[in-house]
């Protein structure tokens, strides 16, 4: 990897952030698999560090929270007995939060879908905000205690509970069930009913699945090591927050979420992301 030029590194990173697998990236760039993996690790680490230090003092007002499933090493049913119950083997969930106004993702956490990880994630989010916010989650019960623990009474919190129909079958068996109704539940503070929604964070889930091959359903490009999944997520959000122009933010001029949030003044290039290594 030390012999690669910035231009060669940029080609590899560009392939990864556009949803290509490690092996596909190797075929596209001519780089060895080990080279691509080591570059992902190095860049992922600095992206995580940079965002941890700079996604602070945020004036977000309307936050949506969700979690997205993936798996590592093997699907849960295929995890060997000796590795059962160990984090990084089987089901893995990534918590994400998105600012509905700027589309910035201020916090995320790769972990398990349980209360401890939910509290850790929401507490981290709370430390990055400067003012009272409105938060919307789905109906998962872990958010009740985690948001109360992190924010106490300093939040306007609502749940959007979705009711689904029968499980699909036949050719549609891999699709989610149809949502037949929604219920808005106000749990803390005084949230604006018009802003109770999870549409943006659910759309962000789709962006993650399209931009990271590891998150694609029915894939053979899953992460073999939990660390590589974490590096890929950190790189994805670095590119998404700082370098990828968001279509909804194009008026009055093209902007990234970081520019819209006031924490950056220009659109980053992939070369700038790579220069974080120095």
C-alpha cells in the first residue's frame, strides 16, 4: 500500500464508496486484495477519528433514528457452536441517526440490537448536540429507556409505530411486508406531529445498502471480520457527509450534508479523504 500513489488510492476508495466489493475493486483497479483491505483499514480508522472529533456542537433540530441489519463471518444460523454468542459472528446491527433538515449523519454505532448498545449510541448522539431536539424512532422498545437515559427530559420524543400485513410469499418472499397503518405516539416533551417521521433514516438505510456491498441482502460480499465492517461504515459516512452532494440540498447551490450543517465550507474530494492519512 505504501507504494500506491494518491491517484491509485483514490481509484480504490472511489470503487468502495460506490458499492463495489473488495474483489470487484481489485478487478477494476488491478490492486491486490490485501492492498485494498489494508487501505480500507487505514482510511477507515482516520475517517472514524476525524468524524468523532469534528461532528460536535451540532445545531440539529429534527433527528430520526433507526438500526439496520447485516451479518459478519456467517449468517446467524451458520455460526459455529464455539463462536456462538461472540460479537462479530452472526447478526450485527448498525444504529444510525440523521438530521432531517441537513441530511447529516452525526452518529452511528456498529453493535447488537440490545439496550446497552442503544444507550451507548444515543448517549454519544446527545454529546454532539448543542440544543433541544425532536427525535423520532420506530416502535422498538430499546429506544424508550435509551433516550430517557441519555436525554432525561431534555428532548421532544415520539415513536412512529408501523403495522404490517401478512408476510409476502412466492416471488415477493424477500420483500418486506406491506405497511397497512402507522401510529404516532408522543412519549416525551412536545414534538411537532408534522415532523414525526422515519422516512429519511429509512432512506438512509437504502443508501447504505447501495453504497456498501457488505450490507446488500442475499450477498456473498459480507464482512469476514467485524473490524472491516466498522472501517467500511466509517468510510461510507465520511464520503456521505463530506464528499457526496445531496440532491435535496442543491438549492441554492450544490451542497453536502456537512456544508448544510455549517461544519464545512466546501465539497471534499476523495483525495482529501485519503490525505487524512498524513
